[in-house]
C-alpha cells in the first residue's frame, strides 16, 4: 500500500494539512538522493558511470546522505520561512 494512503487521515487532522502535504512532497522528493536506488535517475547515472570506473552504493551514500539532508532542510526552510502565505511568513 502506498505511503500516501497510510498517512492521508493523519495529514488531514493536522492544523495545516496543505503545508504538511507540501513538506511531505519536499522530503520525499529530496529523499530520492539518499541512496543509489532512491530514484531511477541515480541508477541511470551509476550505469553510465560504469564505463568510467563506476561507483557503488556506499560511494553514493557518502554524497547522497548529506545532500538529502541539506536539500530537505533547505526545502523545509523555504516552505516555512520564505514562501509567502505559508508557514511562519
């Protein structure tokens, strides 16, 4: 069962469901950078890089983990602080 169906009721019970859905979208999108198998684009790049020596799951995770954390934090900051009409703005 897709995660969205599992959290749908909980999200609608939150004080600001629209903001919660946007934060979930940001987090799930940027979480694709976390691991090599997190998105199809990561797999395509890894396959293309094979000709140049390639890289594996751990090499990707060393870059993907901090990248996913930083981009998710930046996206959440944007939605909560910067974007007009949302969050704390």
